[in-house]
């Protein structure tokens, strides 16, 4: 995280809404693309990012490390996306005509959503950023303040867990 971003986070934590707005404008595009790849629907992605940013603004004083702002914001967005998928899944389960997804694997969208929901938050976030958003391990490591090797091993574990779930 750049020094200017750290200064903006500090100012935002002290109540400067303009500083938070600058941070939001810097990260909106990445958050939106992340949410869109997660949810696959533009309106839901916009809603998820909007809700996540409002939650982040409200919870900003609880952020312990200013340099972790970006990864913290992605986690909040990931949680919001997961919540929207959960709501969609409940809707699909309640709908008698739940159709399989367009993929050839025979699994419905709600089944895939449920399987992703079984992953620990960190693995789900890394897998989603990698597969659906197209970030490479170096980019994910930078965003989440992790080591590149940790990102790769988390991704590998998540994929292995999903393979095992699909096999059952």
C-alpha cells in the first residue's frame, strides 16, 4: 500500500469522509470486477460493492492495521457477495424450476454456490479472485498482504477440496 493510501486511511479513520471517498474511487474498479466475476450479474455486483463500502465506512474505526485496508475491503466485499449468493441459492431452492447452469458438469448454480460456501473465507476469496477475476498469485498476494507461496498453496487446497466435493 502506498504512503498516500496509508495517509488517506488514517484521515478517513479520523472522520474525513473525503479521504474515504478518494480510497473508494481508487479501489472501486477492482472491487466491482471482483464482485461481477463472483456474482455474474452487473446489478448484483454494484449492490454488493455499494453495501460492502457502506459497511467498511461504518466499521473503519475497527480496522487495526491501516496498511491492511485494501485486503480488509476485499474481504468485506467477498462476504457481501457470499451473502448475495446465499440469498440467490435460497431463492433457487424455493423455486420449483431450478435449472442447471449452462456448464456441462450437470451441477446447478445453487450447488456450485453451496460448495464455494463450504470453503474457508480465505480460500474462497483467493479462489474467486484467481479463477473468476483473473488475478495472478502475485496480484492476490499484494491485495491481501500475503506471500505469493501462501496464495498458491491456499488456492491448491481450495481446488482440492472442491474436487473432493464434486466427486461425492
